[in-house]
């Protein structure tokens, strides 16, 4: 009984041998047709886990440093660029992006020397976007930049036949073509550049007005300070004048006392009265003309009558009857 099963197994295996030989021959023919077979690559050696972890760690540090550099070189007036977000991002996108980037550039996890500065800039951008007033003000500027980009696009493509054909073929018409273009990277780049231009101009005007107000405030403060100094000096002079009143009054009294007792040098004297004029200067007659002339010898003394004859009026002629 035991030998029968073994015989049955041998009978089952015997018909399989010719089939295996035929499959081997067929495989050999296929290899001959395909040509010489390429050498099989050697099995790769297993990579050490520590080396792999170190490689990924270095790659991660590089990514962290690149992210820090990106934040530091981002446009400072647009918080969306600091967070690397599109301008139409929602508040939830802002929270999610801030959490993701803050973990990358955190000073405790990033070895970049300016990681703390980048982390502070990131937090400042997140706070600015979470503030409703600042976000609304920024949105107005971005909408203005968007309208300018669209105007420039319409002006550039006004006579563009390719855009016209696309509008005819599109189901939504020209609006569909523009909507498709606004999804492209070219549109986002132009929008970003136009927003930078507007924000820079606004910041320049703001700083200019601030400087002007500061200069005006400084000028007013200087004038007020000068007025206070002058008022202080005037008050001091008045106080000193009041303090020296007794000295001045005493000096005048002393002067008047000395004047009554002794003759002052260079004093102007009033004219004498007639009763006190011993020289009787008031009765002296004026000098004559001959007295004022120098004395001459008697022989050369001129005849005054003849000399003054031309001064006498002509004699009246008697009227003849």
C-alpha cells in the first residue's frame, strides 16, 4: 500500500519534464535572437541609516538658510512677499504659512547668523496682515495695482490678432482669455512689480511729509525757545534795573549836592543880568567899517566921501518952466 502513492507521484512528474525542457529551449532561442545579454548589475550595498539622516539634515539646513535669505531680501513694504503668499490669500492661508515658515527659520532650529532677524520680520508681516485696518489699506493699494496691470494689458493687446482669435474661439470670449491669463505667472509677476511701485511711491511721499512736519516742528520749537530766552533776558534786565534804582537815585542826589557847593568843570553858565554885568558888555556899540580896516598912513588915506559917492542917490534936477 505504501508503494502505490510513490508510483503515482512519479507518473505525475514524468509528463512535466518534457514541458520544462521545451520552455527552456524556447527561452534560449529568444535570448539568441535578442543578442548577447547585458551583464546584470551588482546588488547595491545597503546605505547606512546614519549617513542618510545626516544627508537629509544637511539638505534641510540648506533649505532653512535659503528661506532666511529669501525673507531678508524680500520687499519690506509688502507682507505678502515676506510670507511668500499670493496677494489674494485668506487669513487661514496666512496663519498656515506663518506656522510653516516660522518653524523653518526659528533661531533655535536654524543655524543662520541672521535667523532671529528673519524670524522677527516674519512675525511683523503676520501681525500686519492679521490687523484688519492694515490689511484693508494694503488691499486698496493692491487693487489699484491690479487695475493698472489690466489697463496696460488691454492697451498692449488692443490690436493683437492672436488674442482676438483666442477670444473668438473661447466660449467665454475675451473675458475668458483674460481670466486665463490672470492665472499665469506672467500676470502675477507684473502685479507684484506694479504693487511694489505704488507702495514705494506712497512710502516716499509719507516720508517726505513726515520730514516736512518734523522740520516745521523743529522751527517752531526753535522760535519758541528763542522767544523764551529773550523774555527771560528782558525780565532779568528789568530786575537788575529795579535793583539798581537806589544806587542811581543816590548818585543823582550826591551829584546835586556837589553842584551846589562847588563849581563843576565845563559847566555852561547862563547869561548875566544887566545888574550883574560889571563890564557893561550889553551897551557896547557895534564896530564901524573903518575901525575894522587896518590903519593906513595919512597921505594914503582915501577920501571916504568920494569913495562912497556912487552910493549916494542922484540929485534931483530942477524942472524947467
